[in-house]
């Protein structure tokens, strides 16, 4: 099975986010970068498919050279090769523009299945996956918390509000990953894995290699843009309910506060 | 010239989901600001009978795609059906629910319509005829205002439980037009749906949430939170530590890699307040923290803090809530 994982590098979830002086972007210089957690789930699911059906796992990413480290991490987990679209003419592209570029890379690889995150934990747009599927004219199944394939089709479970849906598609198809660490339990890279990863193929590509240009994918094509950023309102300082009360006294005081002051119970 | 604003509704198991009315209410405001009518789109099996309800929340005309094949959300079917309705018009904006299905639908629909989508928005404004939307990024650590390029159709999905919902006005009548449904070939389908019938409150739609963390120490101890939740009519959530330990299902996880929730009241019990957890519940209207460690970071975000052993405090608190409920 020829499997592609779309992987995005995002700032560490511990990161303190500061707005840059331009008011439109965030300060990136002190950030630590990680694989988007949902994309790590995708790598894990891809490796399990490969273990069952054989084949190759290719990691595809758009981003600058710092992304090489994240791709190598995925290769060390067990993926076979990487393609990095390192092309800054894509900067300023919106989700659709970037999806066009990713769809072109996918098309060239002719995979049976594409796995990607349901969302990236930075801009949290939750759109690339379904967009890539639409551009390819493929079905997509979203927010998988389980994934199974017989080699010619794929079945997933997806949680919805107050329930669960089981969906099925014939291949080729795209699946976006939901769930959490507890669901996917992504493996760590082993030491031998890390050694091997250094020798695995990683191609550097430009938009032009796919017959695309910034006019179609980059800033000139963007339909939506961020005009300004702001910090969320600070929460008002709260208070500790104590006043020398015992447990029952505090319980009564909290109920009173929630009922009379906050009026939420 | 734009000739309408469009709001897309979500229909499941015979009823519109509440977020549909929130979206219609918000879209009504945009339509009023731009002085154009509000068109609704309702897709589903048997949705025709309910379509008029959208009128109660401000929709002027509802376009209905009612077909047994549309009983469940399948992106390959829903996207072309909805796109073909939208393409009849020249809308100033399309508003959709940022529910689980709504976000998925919005993304694919934006690619079909070749436009820009602002996902999971918390505010929409019309600034001199131009539509702008605000959305959280970096799990709510920052907020971004989005604008659309000249001539691009603004697509906006609205976070549930955030936008004001009008009171239903059952005297308000909407025109209803049935649309001939031309279903495309699809390679995907729904095999089964399991809906929870125990009356469990969904986290993302709950008014009150009681969440437990590693401090709960064991799966069986969550009984005390469930009892409290029952008294309050609340949903029960969890931190990642509690989910990773196998005490709670992953669907209960609140945070950056779990659910983002916006209740009126969030009660964090035995949760330290890690940045990834705060990301999921930091915009709750009121936060209560119960923790035996006075230095726990959760107290910096809490409106009311209780420094106590949770195993002593929660039963006492539940008892006080019970007393309150029996007097009112
Ligand atoms: C502050 C700010 C806010 C923005 N808001 C919007 C907006 O509301 N709408 C909009 O259209 N654009 C927006 N943009 C444009 C923005 O440049 C990109 O769209 C954004 O960086 C990518 O979104 P995401 O990673 O959150 O994608 P998501 O759609 O959340 O990513 C989902 C999945 O797609 C795959 N994927 C995403 N990016 C890549 C990649 N580079 N390489 C490989 N796979 C990838 C991954 O598998 C990922 O898990 C915004 C930009 C800024 C600076
Ligand atoms: C990529 C990534 C994504 C993540 N996503 C999420 C996410 O979505 N959601 C999430 O929650 N976390 C997430 N985390 C994990 C997060 O960093 C924390 O590890 C986690 O939130 C800690 O859970 P906790 O507060 O329950 O446990 P702890 O931090 O161990 O806190 C337990 C608390 O319970 C208190 N306590 C103990 N016993 C008692 C008692 N008897 N009475 C009262 N108080 C008591 C302690 O004082 C302590 O403050 C993520 C981490 C990473 C790296």
C-alpha cells in the first residue's frame, strides 16, 4: 500500500504566543517546533497500515528547512521517505492555496491513501485535508478515532456530538485524524530508527516542479487573510474561598457565590 | 451586487441542532446590516417538515434538499448539493455551524466554491459593507481578525454556544422551496450511527461541565463527579492525564488535543491547569478550581478557588447543591 502522510510542523503546545510588531503575525524566533500532534497520529496510523499491508509511507510537508527535523523524526518512527516542498513563494497563501500545492504533490505520488491531521494546533483551521480531497476528487473521511483497511477500502469511526459514526470509502481516499494521544499512542523513534532515518531519501521540491506558481497557490491567490491579531481579554482575578471555614462551610459559600453572584446555578 | 446572505443548518435524527439557530440568528444580523434577505439551506432526510423552524430565527426563505440518501452527513454528497444551491445566488456571506460535521463540510465546500473559509469564528462584523470575522488561533492564546479579498465569497463557520441565539418567533413565516436533489456518484458512505441515548450532555454544548484530572486517582472515583454533574445537569469532562490513564474515554478530553468548550460554568477538580488544558476551557464564563495544592496554576484562571482535598470537598459540595435545588 502506497501511503502518504501530510505533516505540518507547529510550535510546541507549551509555547508562549506573542504578537509581532506588525500586528499581523506572531513572534517565531524563540519557538520550539514539533510535529503537529494530529499528524503524529497520522504517522502512527500509516505505520500500522504498512505493517499490515506492506508498502511505503511517504511524508509530505510544505515549510522551510527547519521542517527537515520533523520529517526525520517521522522517518525515524518508521516512515520510508520524505518530500519537503520548501518554497517560500507559498508564504501568504491561504488554506486553499496550500491545499492546491499539497494536492499536486500527492497526485505525483499516486498513493492509495492519504492521512493527515484533522487540524493543526497552531492556526487550527481544520481545512487542508477536506480541501485536498475535494481538489483530487477523492472521498474523505474525517476525524478518525479508528482506522481499518482491507487494501482496497478504508473504514473509520468518527465521534460526533453525542454519538459515533462508522464510515467507509473505497480507495484512493483521504482520512483526517481525530482522537487523542490515548487513542493512537504514537510510537517513539528508536535509536536504530534514528540512525536509519539519516539515510532515508528526503527530496526538496519547488512549486515549479509540479507546474505550479505563486499565482495559483501563494499570496496573489489568497481569498482570505489575517488583517490583525489581538490577545484575548485577561480574566478578572478570582478569589480563594476560605475565610477560615471548614469543608462544609466552603461548600455552602461556593454554592452561594455561584447562585447569587455568578448566577450560573 | 450581493443579493443575499446564506445560513446553512445542521439536521440530525429528525431535528435541527441548536447551533443551526445560532448561525441563523447571527446571519440575520449580517443580512440586516447589508440590507439583503437571508436564505437558509436545510439538507437531510425528512428535513422538509421542519424547515419552517428556521424562519423563527430570522431566515426569509429556506431551500430544502430532502432525500433519504441524505440521512447522514457524507461529504461527497452534501458538498455538491449545498454548493449547487449557493451557486444560484451571489451571497455576501455564507455562515455555517462549526460543529463536528459543520467544520468538515465547510472546509470541503470552500474548496468546491474556490473561496476562503474562516473556521470556528466567535464574532462576525460588517464594517462598511465588508464582512470580517474573528477566530481563536493557537488554541485561544491569540485571536485573529480575517478579511476576504475583493470579490471572494466570505465563508464563516460559527463556534457553537458562542453567538447569541434569538428567541424563537413562531409567528415569523419563511418561504420554503424544495430543491430537486441531483445526487452525484459517491465512493464513501455511512455504515452505522450510534447515538447516545442515556441523555448524557455533550461537552461542547453543555452549560455546566465538571472535569476531573489525575487528582481523581482512579476510574471508579469519577462516580462522585457524576453525582455532582447529575445535580447540576452538567456534563463530565477530563484532563489528558485522566484519559491517558484509561479512566475516561478520549471523547471526554478537554484541551488543545481534545475538545474546546465554552460553558457558563467549568468546575476543574484535581486538575493542575497545564497550558494545553487551559486552551480548551479558558473561555468558560466562570471557572471553579478544586485542588489541594494552593500553588496549582489553575487557580490563576479560576473565579472561585477551593483549596481542599477533593474527596472531602466534592461530596459536601454536592450535598449543598442538592439543598439549593430542593429549595428552588
Ligand atoms: C494568524 C493567521 C491566521 C490565519 N487564518 C486563516 C484562516 O482563517 N483561513 C485561511 O484560509 N487561512 C488562514 N491563514 C493562512 C495560513 O497561512 C495558513 O492557511 C495556515 O498556516 C495553515 O493552516 P493550518 O496548518 O492550521 O491547517 P489545518 O487545515 O488545520 O491543517 C490540517 C492538516 O493539513 C495538513 N497540513 C497543513 N499544513 C500543511 C503543510 N504545510 N504541509 C503538509 N501538510 C499540511 C496537516 O496534515 C494538518 O494536520 C492564517 C494565517 C495567519 C498568519
Ligand atoms: C502535545 C500535547 C497535547 C496535550 N493536550 C492536552 C489536552 O488536550 N488536554 C489536557 O488536559 N492536557 C493535555 N496535555 C497534557 C498537559 O500538559 C498536562 O500533562 C495534563 O493536562 C495534566 O493533567 P492533570 O491536571 O489532570 O494532572 P496533573 O498535572 O498531575 O495535576 C493533578 C492535580 O491534582 C491535584 N490533586 C491531587 N490529589 C488531589 C486531591 N486529593 N484533592 C485535590 N486535588 C488533588 C494536584 O495538586 C494537581 O494539581 C497535552 C500535552 C502535550 C505535550
